[in-house]
C-alpha cells in the first residue's frame, strides 16, 4: 500500500495529501513529529537523508520532493490532473513552479515570521517578513488576473496546478495575510477548499492543531 509521510503543518505535505485524495488512492498517512525531531531520527533519515517531509513509499520505490511526487502519482495513475498532452503538462508545470518558488516561498517567509518563530526560540526577521508580504502582493495580483478569466489555474478543470497553489496559499489565514483584495483568487480558493478532495484531508490549514 502507498505510504505517505508528512505533517499537517507542512504545506508540501498537504500538497501530497490533496493529490492522493484527488486521485482516490488507498494509502497510509504517517504523521512525522517535526517538533519532536522525528525527521532527524535514523528510521526517517533512511527514507530521506535530508530530514524533510513529505516522502512517499510506493512498494519498493521511495520518493521525496512534493512536486515530483505529484507528477509521479498522477502519471502512474493516468490522471487528467496531469494529462499526457505535452503543452498541457508544460502549462501545469509552469504554475506548479510558480506556486512552489514564488507564492509558496513568500508565504513561508510570512508564516515563519508571524507564527513559527515562537515555537523554535528565534526572533522574527522584519525584513524577510516585509519582503514576503510584498511579493505575495505582486504574485497574487498576477494570479488574480489569470483567474478573472477562468475557473481553474491551468484551464477549465482542476489540475495539479490548483493543488500546488492551494497548498502554497493555505497558511494565509493563520499567518494573518489578507487576500481579500484579490477577489477572483479568493473566490477560486473558496471553491477549491470546498471540493471533496480538500475536505477529505481537512477543513482548513491548521485544523488538526485546533487553529
């Protein structure tokens, strides 16, 4: 059976959980205790020497890196979330990269400096926070313009692009990032979060921790 190792407080982990849910795959989810340092233990490092989540085990095959996992699972199960057409795949890939490299990293900066810093005994970095917020404004405006003309990011139907992007934006609420100015993006986000694949994982980011 497919095994997924992750943590509900990890957006990349949730990205994989959403994809597994959307694909309807039977699986076991193993919560890795990041606060307790389980990711640095010998058992987990045998799966990923980089001590990071997520990781999947599919039979005798292990794979790290959330975007690679999404592409692998969708391709293996011949899903329309990542269709065979080369140009369609390139378009989805483009938006997955946008989610991971741009909005995801910027949201990560904000989440760290508004939420996570207090759990690891560090001080917030105000310059990093300001940069993250500024880039969310820039990249959010671009995504909003795209979503003004269609219901989903890469076309007319749900794809890995939407799954990657919803996970990138998931920490917005607990990180006090106001996305309301982006009306089309906010409507898309509300619509995607109401979909069955998302609700099968949780109602919202942080719900498992009572947030």
